[in-house]
C-alpha cells in the first residue's frame, strides 16, 4: 500500500512538471515580443527546473519509504520463519513422543495378551482341579452337591437368624430408648405447662346436724318424714349412732347431691314434713340441674371447645358429682383435655380434636349406672347421637382399646388420660385394695417358670422380677416381660399403667487362697 502511494506521488510530480513546461512553451509561442519570449523561456525553464527538483525530492522520499517498507517486511518474514521453525520443531518432538507412546502401548497390549493367555490356561487348570476336588469331596463326604448346598444353606440360615435377632434387639433397644426420650420430653412439657392444682374430691354422703335431736325430726312420726324423703329423692338415708350426722347412700351421684342439698336445707329450715320435703327436693333438683349446666359450660370454656350440644355439655357437667378412685371426673376431663391439646400441638396433630376427645372421653361415666355397657362405648354412642365428629367418637370409644384406634388423636387422648390418672395424688384406693393388688402382682410374676423373686414397687406401679440366668436367656427374658404384662392386663384392674421389669444377672465368685 505505501509503495503504491510513493509511485503515484512520483508520477503526479512528473505530470505536473511536463504540464508546466508545455504551458511555458505555449506561452512562449504566443508572445508577441522577443523580450516576452525570452522571459517566458526563462520562466518555463525555471518551472521545469523546479518541477524536476520536486520530482527528484519526491522520488527520493518514495525510494526511502519503499526501502523502509521492504526492510520491515524482510524482518517480519525472518521473524515468522523463525516462529515456523520453532513450531515445526515442537511438532516434530510431539510426533516422536506419540510414536514412542504408541510403541509402548503396543508392547503393553502384547504383554496383556500373553498374560491373558496364561490366565486362561490357569483358569482352565483351576476348573479341572476344582472339578477333581468336588468329586473327591463328594466321595469322602458321601454327599452330592445339592445335599451339601442344602446343608450349607441351613447353616447360613441359622447364622442369619441369630444375626437378625441380634440386630432386631439392637434396633428395638435404640427405638425404645429414642421413643422413651421423646415421649418423656413431650409428657414432661405438657405436665409442666399445665401445672394445675389437683385436689382429690369425692362426692360426700354425710350431712352434718346441729344436734342429735334433729335425727328424730328427720325420721318423723312412725318414720313418715324419712320415707317421704327417700321416696322423693330415690336415696337411702342411714340414721345410725354417728354423732350429729346422717349418711345418704345412693349409686347415683346426682341423686345423692340433690338429697344432700335438700336435707341440708330441711335441717337449716327446721320445718320437716312431707309437703316441705317435696318442695325443697324440687328446689334442690333445679339447683343441681343449673349447676350441671354451668359446670358443663365452664368446662367447655376453660378448654376452648365451642359448639358442643347442650345435652353433651350436660353430661360433662354431671361428671362434677362423679369420682373414680377418689379423683373427680369433671376435673379429670378438663385436665385430660389440656394435656391432650398440648401433646397434639407438640406432635403436629389436630389440637381441637384431641382436646374435644380428652374432655368427652369419660362422659359415659355420667350415665353408666343407668345404661348397660362400658362407659367408653356408652359415651361414644351418646356423643355420636348428638353430632360429635367421627374422630372424637373414635377417641372416646377406643381410649380403653375396646375398638381400634383410627387416628393419632385417639392415641394422644389415651396417653393424656393415663397421665392425668397416673400422676402422684390423682387417685387413691383403700388399704385393703392396695395390698391385694400388690400381692396379686407378685403372684402373677412368680407363676412363670424361671422367676426367682419378684417385688412390687412404686405403690404397685412397677414390678421387678429376678430370673435365674441359667434357665432364662436374653430372648426368653424379653418374652417373659411381655407375657407377664399381658397377663396383668387380662386379670387385674388398676389405674394408670404398671411397668414390668425383668432382671437377668450372672455372677461368678471365686476365692484366691
């Protein structure tokens, strides 16, 4: 590009010089005088010389530029040639390396082929040797291959069963430990959050009197007052030697409460005759009915359960006058509802279903003396009749395992019921019943083979069983604990739950003399 520009500049300069000379010559020819002709010739010569000088200068510059461009092109060519030489050398080395690697690979492939041939030969020899050995083993053992396989499978199966039993025991122990820890955390949190005051209430049947003279007035002439009172209330009034008190006896706790209030008013009023008895008994019935409604509504309000049918609330209120092992069932129902709700919240279950199931799980006890059947089934039928949800009905019916538990809330209600009934101070029983239960626990444990001694602990809530280790092994001890627990469930009645603990211990003692 630069060489072409220099040549073009040179040609342009020559053309300009020639044009100037032609112009001067024309001017010379057209001049009219000698002077002007001479002047024109002089000027033309001057112009031609100037053009020639400029052309030479331009040519010199063009030659210099062309030379510089050629020098630079030559240097570039030399540098490029050197680079190509280096690249060619690198490629040559690379080619030589690839050739050497290919030779090594070919040599390795040949070695592998030789080795494979040797291995094939050795394998054939081993197969022949194995066949000969199997024939010799069959001859010595007098067993065929299938019989040996069957024997081996039997041995492997026995070993696998032992390993499986060991793994099952380990997994079961880990699962039990984890479940116990989780359950303990949930239950302790629920009990801690509740922290309610527990008072062992019982519906009293003793009415205090201001004096023993009042007993005669209660009996009346020829016993007409006491007969009228018993006929109006449906209870038995026992007037004995107890100073300044009479006893009211009835299996119906509501009737007993009505009779207690009516008799207290009669004693306070002093006017005791059949007409007055009927009036005060009627007033006491109205008071108790109002108290029942109020207690049912209060229980629903405390537990946060809206929308229950009035008849269902009435049964809940009747539990105010019902006790079990000295535990007031109204307070027990409210407490169970709170515990069930908190456990359900911890486990991600339906809190409202759990709370409703906890509140209503024992409503059958309010009428179990009037209707045939267990209190769980009675309560479930009664709740179903008044539109209680199906899950809650299942919680009521299954909390004593009389039907299958169909939802997780049923298990929660059962656990909450056990927690409320098994906590310290919740229930009480007579000394005679307690001693009989403890003795029966020990008798059941001692009736099994291999049991050396048994002890009922924790007020009959736990039984520890010592077994003879030479008779009862580890797996047998697990089965023994389950069998004893199952027999206790089938033959005994008790509040809460009983822990069965089987202890197997081997001691070796010797003396250095």
